[in-house]
C-alpha cells in the first residue's frame, strides 16, 4: 500500500510507487475491457459458438492474450515516446524558442539554474484562458506550456510563480504520473466513451433474447462499464497533495508567496481552455472545480490553496484582489485571511 506523503521526499517516493501500480493496473483494465468486448461479440453472434458463453469467451480471450499483451506494451512504449506531442496537439500548443519569447525563456531558465534543474522546453497555447501545464516523462521530453492569456494578464512575478509551480511538478515526479494516468490509461476511457455513446443504437432481437444472448451482451457491457469507471477513478485517485506541494515548491523557488497568491486569484474562474479534453485539464495549473465537482476533482479549490499559502508560507491576500475570484472564494477569503493572520506565525503586528 502506498503510504501517506508527509513531505517532498515521501511524495516523490510515493509517485514512483504509484506509477508502477498504474502500469500494472493498465494491463488489468485492458484485459477486463477485451474480455467484455469478446462477450458482447459472442452475444451478437460475432464469436463462434461453443459450450457455454463464459467458457467459450474465456477460452478465446486466453488465445488472444499474447496479442493483447503485446499491443498494450506497444501502446505504453508509444505513449512514453509521443506523450508530449499528443498532449500538445490536444491543447493546440506551439513550441517556442529563446528567440521567440526571450523574457519568458529567461524566467524559466533562471529558475532552473537556481536549483540545478534541466531546462525544459517551452510551449504556448493561443487561448485567452489563464492556465499552464507540464508534460513529458524524462529530461529530454519535459515541456512547460502556458496560455497566451496567462502571459497577457499576469505580471512577471506571477508568471514566474506559475512557471516555478510547473517546475516543481516535474521535480516531484507528478508529471510522469499524470502522463501515465491521462495518456496511457486514458485509452480505456476513450474506448468506454465510444461504446456507451452508441448504446442507443444497440438492438437485440427477440430470438437473441430467447437464446439468452441478451444476457451475454448485458454482462459484457457491464464489464466494460466497470473498466471505464476504474479508468476514470485512476485520475480521480491522484493525491491533491501534489498541488499543495507544487505551490510550496514554487514559493521555495521564487521566495515570493504573495505572487503565487495573486496568480491564483487572477486565474480563478478563468482557467478553462476551450476544446481541451478533461484529461489534459487535469494536468493544468488550475481546473476550475465548482462546489459539486470539487468533490471529484484532482485539484483543490483556489480558496484552499490560498489558505495553505497564508498559513504555512506567510503569504498575504491583497486587500483588493487584482481579479475577483469565484463567488465561493469571494465569500470565504476575507474571513479566512483574518483568521489565518491572527493565529499564524506571520501574524500582522498590532496597529497603532
């Protein structure tokens, strides 16, 4: 069992363990999905008839098992090799060089030099949304991508804080974990979505129902649904602690918690990148969970992230936020800030 992370090193260790579990889980989900698909094919008469549905489907599955395993391993290999291209294409990102944007490149380069990190590539998404994400599984692939809206709306200190946040994700091993969960295991979600979007077209004749074929079809769809649900839960099971640690790591790099707080407040409610798949949004700096979706989100709310920075990093919320946060944040931030300032180690000195 993966233990709870109490600090940076245990978080990095747990990420390595989770990555191994995810890879093993991927094979199991593929096997389960394929078995369900064969069972559905049996129900529709696409699989040769034998003794009983389950024994025949299982026998056929084991005969195909080597090919399924090789195909899954090949997909993992391909996913590791081209994940940056896949994610970049899904987000509409374009790689930029030092000559294209020298200021942005210099910001990221200085952060890397300060901690002896390998300089990742840079990319920009031409979107008015305010967001950023990192991708890649090794030093040759790591890429930090930001939106045009982020560069236009945030000042230099705030952009630097966001870049430091993404660099921390790379250093902590969060990016590799998310690539496995989103790009590789995401193929199961894709298959499930394709199947269930076409459920309305499914037709079972009365003869099939009498023969019991309908039961095989129903069980096959149920098995595929379970695989789909488990694939979704893989993404949701990723610890929210990674975002808190990345915020803390950004403060460590920049020595400026106020810039991170200001960036979070500006980004709140403006992070959604149109047309980007949900799996890629899970990798982003912010995923804009609302009150209900926050229960199932891989990101904590802006309010909780700001509160953590106030209480543990000595940050202060500006009296007039540069960009009004979402309604829930506007209602809770003033009270939260006053309570934190009163009891925290960086409490404001008495006035007068």
